[in-house]
């Protein structure tokens, strides 16, 4: 009986350790995806501003991209997330042309 209990405890420990490793890997993967989304967003934001001849204030790109990523992760479509966050950014920042 004692041997079975040891094996059961060992099995539970290994299962728990595997689950913890899996969660850590998922968090790392999610962070990498979020960072990639942020880089793409910043590139697109700067390209749109440049094409429009606008000079965005400091922190506007960061604010807008953070908003976009949050909304996208909440299952907003790309278009809806962009629309929402552009509107929010325009409420918080003034553009100098």
C-alpha cells in the first residue's frame, strides 16, 4: 500500500510539474505574440501618420497600440479594434500637422 501511495504522489507531482511548465510556455508564447502584434501596430501607426503628413504626440502610438492589442485580445475584429482605438486616441491626443 505504501508503494502505491508513493507512486500516486510521484504521478501527481509529475503531472502538476508538466502542467506548470505548460502554463509557463503558454504565457511566454502569449507574450511573444503580444510583442509581435505591438511591433506590427507601431510600424503601421507610424506609416499611417507619415502618409497623412501628421506628427503624432509622444506616447500616442504606444497608447493606440496598447488599446488595439487589448481590444483584439477581447475578440474585436481588426477593423473594429482599429476604429475604436483611433477614436479613443483622438479623444486623448491632439495632432500637430
